[in-house]
C-alpha cells in the first residue's frame, strides 16, 4: 500500500507544471535575436544605409600616432590596439558634408546589402538583445541642404536594444543617440509584428522612436563647443523615407576578428561653424564590444532617459 501511495505521489508531482516548465519555456536565444531585428526608417535625404563593415575595412589604413603625427602601419587589425585608428584612405573628413559623395561612392563599390550585427547579452534578471548598426560616415548638418554648421566623422556605430524578461517577453527598447540614448516601454514602441521601428536621424544616424525634430544634448559635443551648440539650438531630423529591413549577422566579442580591435574606427572628426576653419576633435567610435552598452548590458540602457 505504501509503495502504491508513493508511486501515485511521484506521478502527480510529475504532472504539475513548474515555473520553468514547457508552458513557459523560453525560445532559444538565436530565435529571440532573429525575432526582434529592428526595422530602420531613413530620412528621405539620407545618403547612407547600414552596411557590412568589410568595405570600410578594405578601404582603410591602420594607423598609429607618432611624434610626427598619424602614420600608417602594416595590418591586419590586432586584438586590442586601443591607441590605433583606421583611416579611410581615399576620402577626407575635413571636407565636411562635401565629402559625403566620396564616402558613399567608396561604399557603393563594395555592394553590401543592409545588415545589423546582433548579440544576446544577459544580466541576472533580464535578456538584452543588442543590434549594432554600422554607417561609414556621419555627416550631420544643421540645415538641409548642408550649410555652414556641420559635424562629421568617419565611422558610426549605433545600436537598438530589446530588453526581455527571462522567459523572452519584451519589456523595454533602448535606442542610441550621440553619446547616450533613450528608452521606451515595449507597449509604447512603434513596431511591425515583433520588430521595433527606429527612425534614423539625417546624417547623425541617431535613433528615435518616431519621426520629427529633436534637440541635441550639448553634453555629446566637445566641451569647448557646448555653449555654441546651446546657442544654435541644433536639432536632429527624422522622416519617413526608405524603409530598411536589415539582415541579421550574429557576432561575439571575438568573432569576426575585427570585433577584437579596440582602436578608433576612423580618423579625426570635424566641426564647422560660420567664419571659422573646421575644428578637429576625437570623434570616431570604437567597436561594439568596447562600448558601455555591451560592457553593462541592461544596466546601461535602463539608465537612459525615457524618449
């Protein structure tokens, strides 16, 4: 009798669904990453779409600073190399928006479809789907068409993050813009199916949750220029132009090998105001694995203000 009772209890327990049972099983990470790839809406005047990095790498020299200035050194890209930079050898950022055609033409020669680089990261209580977006040139201008106020730099890494609970349910979307970002609850995000929509600002490629105009934060500009930025009331512009549905390319912190390069993805950036020569600054970004969003997944995006 006791054996029968024990057997009955074991069978009953086996039939009771647990909190992590089949009814609430989380889909594989690869499925989640593919499910939420963002859709990007470019401004009608935008010249650059998100592409693979391969074309820019093929067109760039690896450089090291010496007492005489930046000098080209032999490749390939090393792991590390935080004191190094890439420099696109045929175009010159100092020319400002006038150089956009050169960068766009160089990229067009490589025939890349639109892509995002994706990675699943985690905190103790959340899953962070990160989608990294590469543009070969940032050519922001305060006016359309470009005028006397502009800011440019080679290389532009932007990101969209989808934060999930541990069962794979979307909670929050984070979008990068300049040196920071904004976040919004999943229920308030424009999307098509499970894919969030990001509106990409003209030239700067900052991501926003809707079309419109948005004030620049002066803290994202070189310190010496912040008062000028405040006075000029600089703004980003998003619009309803080309709709891009990028291909997902999964990455890790070590693969492809360029993910290990810690140097800058471009030469000096430049800012121009009326009646002044272009002002050089350190504007090029580092690869995704060396940015705070990757290093502090979930925590970084949730620290961004609502947008």
